[in-house]
C-alpha cells in the first residue's frame, strides 16, 4: 500500500456490521495496517462519546466526528466547526414552530448527546432534554422529518448560507450542521496538519454525507451496501459491511 498514508472509514453501514459490532478479523487487519505505518481514522456522523463505545480493540489515530464538526489527531483537536448557543436556540425554536410542539429533536456537541425523546433512540443513549432552555453549542442537530421544505424553513432561522442539511438514508431524519462542518473540510485541515495530500488517503463510506469525502480522497471506496449516489461518486466498490468489506479491501493492499 505504498500510495496510501491514511485510511478513513465511516462507521454505520461501513465498518460496523448491521448490529453495530466490528469483527475480530477487521480489528486485526486494521492493527496490521497501523503496524506498517499507515494511519487509520474514523470519519462518522456520530459524536465522539457515542462512537468510542463501539471501538474496543481499535485505536484510531484520527477521529472525525459529528459529520465533520470536529477532527482529532491522537487527541489533539485539529478542526472544529459548530453552531453557537444562539444559533442552536434559534434552530430549536424554529423546529417547534414549523413542526409543532411534539417535534422530536437531538443535539450533539463535544460533551454529550441530547434528545427530547424519552425513548432510547437506536444505540445512542441520549441524555433527555426538553430544549425549553437549552444553552449549549451544537455540532449537529437532527430533526425527525423527511419534509425537505420544512427543513429549509427551519434552517432559514439562522440563514440558509450558514447551514448544511442532509437526510439520512436509513432513518426518517434530517441532519443540520454549520456550513463548513463537513467530513471533507475536516480532512482538508488534517491534510494540512499532517502534510498528507488527499491523494494519499483511502476513504470508505455508504451514505449521503460520505460523498464529499470520497470525492476528495485519492481512493474513494463505496460499500456494496451503499446508496446509489455514493457508488456513483466513488472510484471503486468494495464488499458490504456485513462481509467486512473495509478490512478485505485493506488486506488485499497489504
């Protein structure tokens, strides 16, 4: 793998099996690659506090979290882009105004994950907050709706030029982040810090917010289970997440 200095992998639908586990085989292959001097990083929409719960046996050199809201290199913060407290409060209020008082929301930031649903949302283990007086910044705000027009109205509360918004392909939610809080922006900052050109990065993904990352990196690899838009943006396609596609691709290069 002489042309690759860094491998970046999304988690859900990519490194994770469908049950959110990572196989022993995948962990072994990643460790072998790192032993050969290749950096390995996670690039996920999950918050750090949520992602690390699933990585026993893997020690990433790099973390890109909250869909690009923050990038860390061996614990050093390289990049951060988030909504201010005022912007978070404006978006929350707009969501209730547009969707009604029973709108379901979540806010992620460097310190935690918060939701106004008392039900466990997937595996994320949110801290409950009714958002009546929320006063923290946010790297990612998620809203339970697939109505794009309503999402646009909500984002307009702080100016559309200040918000990136994308749907998830597997759940009926939209993700809102500060303009600039993208995986590709975080990767660009890491490239500058580490003096690694994007051409020497292999990146794996499966969903909408992976498209920019795959286009930026020298080897953009879509999972077999990826949505069609990701496959179209990728340079190549590997096996599915259930078949340890990331690890099998890496092992073939070692």
